[in-house]
């Protein structure tokens, strides 16, 4: 397997773990899905022609709509294909994790907690059962996915109700963070704390609960007051229990099945409580770039905390250039360029938000589908100029 293909496979696995249970493939849309047609945001994509072509290729492969925005030394660029518009808002899935990790690092900088505190200190008795023990797991291990805590989104019953056909009946169910954790606790840990790496959404459910315990307020308020408002992210929100999508937005489409030929459903409206701090947020491509550029340029964290955030652990022996920090992932592309950011997947939505380490060149993109599309191809196009094969 080539390095590029391996990278895409690992990143797709992280994206899928991010909050969608369906495998990413490239089938044509069912007849009931909307008709997609490619359209450039401007007459010429200029230096982003390969990126625009990657968006068109995604739509040709079955994605209803795609949007990407980029910033570099030449200015700002927006590209669209299919039913997407440049200013559409969308559910960002696991990109939420970077926001939550940033808040916890800010709290550490203020001396209100230590990332090496045991989880038990803040959430006594919560991480217990079938070999789980919060006394031996640190907050840091939650943030870099080395805790070994089982992921709630891997539970078969949860998958059937939340990601499978049962979603249509249960889409508005409200989940508490403790309910999500308790489901995970019915399974054995993936490994002993600190002895491996595995992407677990339960880690960030717990991280959100720690934020609430430390601050005495909902974790979403901490994100709003510490990140969203200071950066003036007007399209970004933590929806809590609000099932609606703010405008402007396009429908989010899902097959709710591993079968690519299954009917396509509009899954735009759902209860964000199924994701909580692991993936509930809403944003747009412009705001996501503003956030990651500010973060990587040191505007949100002191130097010491930024160093901790960008200290990574390996995610795969096949990818020595890929690592996971504290809510922040680094990867090396085919041209050797290193980028930092996070991917996010949730019902009917697949996103990427990435930037160079100095924050000068950034990209944020979204497909409004969860069963098809190659986000890694868009990253390769933008940062390496690789035109996708037709």
C-alpha cells in the first residue's frame, strides 16, 4: 500500500470513528438523492485549480455537494461543487475535539487543573466497570486517545439506534454525557492506559464533563466564551439540544447503512446530544480556518500549552509522519508538506480543517454526505497541487 493510500486509509478510519458508523465508499447516489452538478465559485480557481478539480471529482463520485475555502499568501479562495454554497454552515463532527482540548489547555494555563490529574479527581466513580478505572487514567490520555477507554460509538446497540435505520426513529432522542459513558463502561477497555492508541469518542465525552466540573458551567459555554466570542466566529455554535441547522445550509445526506445502494435520507436535523463534546459543533469553512490559524499562531494558548498540544503520539507504525497530539493531528502529505488540524464526520457531513504549522496556509472543506467522497484528495490538491485522477 502506497504512503498516500495508507494515509488516506488511516485518516478515513479516524473520520469514520469521528461519529459516523458507515464505511466511506464511492457509489453513485440513489435515484431519490438530489441531482449534483459541479460549479466553480469563480471563473478561474487561479492557484487552487487542483482543489476545485478535487471538489468536482467528489461530486462526480456521488457527493451531493462540496465546499472548500483556502487562505495563503495570495489571499482567500472559495470553491464549490454540486449543491453547496460558499457560506454554508455544517456539522463539523470531531473537529469539536480541538475546541474542547483548547479549553482544557487554557484551564491548565490558569492553574485550575493539571492534564496529568487522574480522571477520578474530577469525575469520581464515572470511569468504572469491566476493567475501566479512572484512577489510572489522566486527562492528557483522554485528549491524545491513549486512555484505552472503549468508544461509545463502537457499541453495536448504540450504532443501530444512532447510525443505522433506527436513527429515523431516534434522531431526536436526548442523551446525557453520563449515559454515553455508561454504555462504554459495559465493554472492556481497548488496552491498559498509556500502552497504545485508539480513537475513542468516549474520551472527549469525558473531556467535556471535566470542563463542566472545573468551570461549573456547560462545556459549550466555556467554548463560546473562550474561543468563539474572542475570535468572532459568527457562524460557529455549540447547539446543545437544538436539533435545527442554522441558515445558510444545505441538506445533509446519509444512507444510514453500509450498503451504498441503500436509499438516501436527509439527516440534517438531529439531537446533538448524541455527540456532545466529541462532535456536536456547527461552523463554516471561513470560521474553521480562523480558529485553526489563530490556534497555530499562538493566539489562544501560551507557548508551554501549545507545545503540549503539538506533542504527538504515533497512530500507526506505517505512518511515521502522522501523529495525534491533544485534540490536534499532524500528517505528512505526499509532497512532504506537514499539516495540522482535524477531520470530522457526523450524519451527512464529512469535514477537514487543516493548516501548516505556522498557520499561514489553511484549508477547510465539507462534503454533505457520509458514505462517499475523498477528503484526503482535497488536502493533497490544495497543499501539494495533486490533481485527482478521473
